[in-house]
C-alpha cells in the first residue's frame, strides 16, 4: 500500500502548492470548485458507498444550506450567524429527509429522496417572497475570517482546502470507527445486524446526519463561491451530477468521490471551453468507466495496478465493496 | 473548428506583440498588434439554446462583415456556453475575464444569468453588453460597466400598451406571462401605461416557466376584450396553440420575445393577427438591415429575430466604441465611457444611442402577423421613435416608484 500513500502524499502536496504552479486565477477558482464539490460528493458517498442508500435528492439539501446562508445575509445577519444557521438548517433538513425516506431502502429510498429533492426545488422556485424565485438571492460579500478576505481567489482556495482536508479526515475517522463498521454491516447484512442487536434504523439515521453535515458545508462554500443562488442549483440534474461523481470515482472509497468531483468539474468547466458537445464527452467517459471499471475509477485503477505489478506475488485479498 | 483557428491567431498576435516589445518598436505599434478579445456568454445547450445559438450567429455575422477587424485591430472571438444556469454563467464569466482576459463581454441571455454575475463584472471592470431584461440593471441598481443595446423588459411594452389603448381601443385586458422577473416587468410596464391611457387590467395570470400544458391557465381567460402575453423561448408557440384550440378570439398583444420573427416559421395560423412590439423588425427597410438579413439567410438559412439582431447591434456598438476610443481598450473606464457615448445612425434597427444608465434609446416597432404568399410575416404598422426605458415618464418619479413586479402596479378591483 505504499504506492497508495505516496500518491496521496503527492496529491496533497500538489493541492497545497496549487496556487503557485497554476497558470492563472481562473484555474485556482476551478480548484476551489473541485474541492467543494468533492466535499459534497464525500457527503453523498457516506450514504451511497457505506450505507448502500442511493439518494437522488441531495442537491435539495445542498441548496437549502446555500439558501439559508443567502437569506440570513439578506436579513442583515453577519457571516458567522449565517453559516451556523445554515449548518443547523442543513442538518435538520437531512434529519427530516431521513425520517421520511428511511422507512424503506433500495428503489423506495431513491424515489422518496427524489420526491423530496423536487419538493425543495419547487419551493425554491415558487416561494418567491422567500427565495426570489428564478431571480435568486445575491450574496454581495464573502466573509473575512481573521482579517483574510475571501474575495481573494487564493485565500478562498486555501480556506476551501482546509475545510476539505478536515472533511476527508472526518470521513476517514468515521469510516474506520466501529460505527463505520456497523454502518457497512447494515449495508451488507441488515437482518443479521438486527439479530446481533444493532439498531439498524438508528445507525442509518446517524449516517444520514453526517452526510447532511458535509452536504451543508459544501452548500455554504458553493454560495460564497458563486455569490448567488437560484433554483437551478436544486434541480434533479444537480443531484444526478453529484451522484455521478460518486459512482464514477468509486463509491465506498474515500478517494473515489474526490477523483469523480475532479473529473466532472474539469469536463464541465474547462473542457467545455474547447469542445462544444461536452455533455456527450461526459456521457462517453461514464460509459467507458462503467464498461472498463464498473467499480469506479479509483478501485479500478488500483485493480489494474495490482494486475500489472503484482502478478507473481501471492494473490492479494481484494476488498472491493459490493 | 473556428475556435482553434482564432486561438492560433491569438498566439501569433501575442508572438508579434512580444517581438515588437523586444525590438523596442514605438508603443502604439504594440497596441495595434494586440488583438481585441471579444467574449460571448451564450446558451448552446438546454431549453434556451435556440435563442442562444442565434445570438452567436448575430455576432459572427457582424464580425465576418468587418473581416474580424475593429478599429484596425484584429478581433479574437471567444464564445462560452453557460448551459443556462447561473453557476455556469459565473464560471464562464471567470473563464472569459481571468483566463482569456477579454476586453468586452457580450451576453448573457437570461436575466437570472445576468444577476448572477453583475457584481463580479463591476469588480472586474469589464464592459458587458447584454440583452437580458432585468430592469434594475439600468435603473435602481446600475452597474457602470453595463450597457444594454436591446431593451429593458418593459421598454417595448410601454409603446405596446399605448397602441393597444389608443389604436386598438382595448378596454379590459388580461395579462398572462411566465412567473419570473422578465414576465413581471413586461406585464408591469404594460399595465402602467395601459391604465394611464384609460384601459384596465382585469386579471394577471402567471404560469411557471416550465408548464407542460397551458389549458388550465387559458381557461381563466374570460370577461375581457384583449390578452397581453409575455412569453419567452418556445412558450409563445405552445401558449397560442392552446389559446386557439380553446376557441378564444380576443386580440393578442405581446413584446419582443412573444412575437419574435425567428418564431414565425414555427407558428401556424393561430398567430395571425397577433400584435407585437419589438426593438427590431425583419422588414425594416434600410441597407444595414438588408445586408444583415441576407447574410443570415445565406450562412444559416434562417430569418434572424430579436436575439441575432440584438447581438449584431451589440457587436456594432463595441466596434464603434473602440473607434471612438482610438482603438484602445486598456483603460476600461475610458473604454466604457466611449461605448456609452456611441450614437449609431445605421443599424438593422435604425438609429440608437444610450442614456446615462447605459440603456438604449431607439425606435420600437408595432407589427401584426399576416400571411404573405403562404408565409407568416410581421408587418410593421407603426414606429415609435426614440423610446427610452422611461417612456414618457419623468425619470426621477419613475425611479422613486418600485420596480415592476408581480404585484406592482397592483391589480385594481
């Protein structure tokens, strides 16, 4: 596994020094976007990868946190209050989501989260006195913690990076804890877990809350990044996009969603400047991933790596998640 | 691809610039060699794509006509697809400003895209010329780097209401439009002028932007003698089909998006007799319009509408502004000042100039849909000259009132 650690160390180093070797502000901003979308994908991955619960309504939660921030600022509150309230509202909405949707799993769960996401989208779109409807809410300023104004792209990038690293560490702790093990247990053998005395529903509920926390964090970063929020952000397309990040990168791995977020953001924002039919390209990439690496980019690459370099060694126990 | 071509040209231009700098040519020579970078924010994917693609065609038509040269400077044109989402617009605006370092931006298309980037544009001091409606961009929340060479949402509706009350003698009108700012502002402008001229708005109906079936909304139209619709995109087509299918015969009046010339080929006989007011009309008889229409028909095989003409004119304004500023665009403040002082006599929509908010003052045309040789055409009936965004109102009083909205002016009961 040293190759893996080396790769992670190199990637981390690259991220920390990114503003120094990137050719311009534009690319630093793309970097910030990749990072907060990666947090979003990590949040969804807690459910999709570790709990086996596929949610198609996460953009709704993402948007709720963003709207809460925007609305609080519009009411005249400071950034600290706005962020705290947005986090609370984001997690509370997730709790509500969970109470309603955890009544079922599998397709039922997908459909309920889809419906909830659409309800939130509808509210954002039609509750005009609160959300401004299609005109959205403008966020005129970015906060300036400890005197560092986030208006500067590089500062914004580093703050996003700090929150990103914290999220990754938090996710790693979460997954490797006994609680994480029990969550994966509910994914693979819910009835046996139940027989062993675990409260399956409660475990899933806590996992949902953690997912909601990461989603709300990324939603707040998003609204400060674009300084604008409108109903499109909550649409089904956005939910599908983040789900694609998780699935293409590798659900049930920590690195997968991050790589997936990078892939989607780069194709959507950078490659689209060169290729007009970037939607098609993104689709083609996903088809290729599904055919060549159905388990996702990160586990798939690891498998190919093992095939190439460890052929004559003892067969390694693969621990690819289902 | 055209893009690759221009990129290579840009590289060549930069190389020349660098060479010129190295060999210590006089300073003006460098300014001459540097290409002028013109960015376009448009929508090429998704439901708004039809108008967005016409926008790009309009710009390219103008650039071709001028052989990609403004005021002696080569023009490098960079088009970016926002996907019709505010977040996408922000990213693409950053791409144009921070990566491509454009000298001016044309677009975006929709009001919500514009609102998402207005603060950013102000910060970056990049001149932007858009055809999005959002009234307050040139009224209560002006942006010094913004110009609107097309029209505000209500600018065409004031004359339309005047015409409807005075010439069509309508008394009781029902308005129906999409439930977002562009619709609210159009209908607000119509109501204000129409009621001042003695008419009355008896009901306002607001279907959402994405409405699969207009039947329940059309069913509410009754007890009136005219209908004012403010739909955009392809919605006017679906609305009028439902309207005609319901057997309704009240005259319909509309603005630039509801009666756009580019829509006529998709309309059927249900559109006959519809009145519209638009800052551009296909049958405008001057040389510059004939040239523009011929070029659009030759290159793309379509009749241009409001979107293509709007961007053609916007490109002409950039050209004229650059000439006024002696080909210099480095000092953004001087450049935007030159752009705003542009006074063009000969554009496809006639003479235009700008007020001190950067909004256009120009002619507006009242047209009626008729059938000529089996083809639907908008026939111009009347031209209102030199219409400003304030119509005949006093600017101070107008700005002191709230912006037109869903509930302003209120419905009189």
